[in-house]
C-alpha cells in the first residue's frame, strides 16, 4: 500500500472500528502498523482454517 493512497470515509471508519486507530496514525506509526498487520494476518489464517474445517464437513 503506497503512502499516497486515498482513504475513503468507509475505510477510515473500518480501521477505527477494527483497530481503534485512524489511517493517519496507521500511516505514521510503524509500531501500530506492525500490530495491525499481525492482527490481520492472524484473522486471515483463522478464516482459512474455518474454511478448511467447513469444507471437510461438507465433503463427508
């Protein structure tokens, strides 16, 4: 994601609701960015695991 990316109001609202920070803080604070991206990665991996479990149950 480049620094010149335009953030919409909905993107700002989503970031604020999900992580408690706005895009300016996200963009300027490396610590916050790393924390948020780690949380996103964890959520992504959890969703993949859930998808695999559901797929196995459906395939039976």
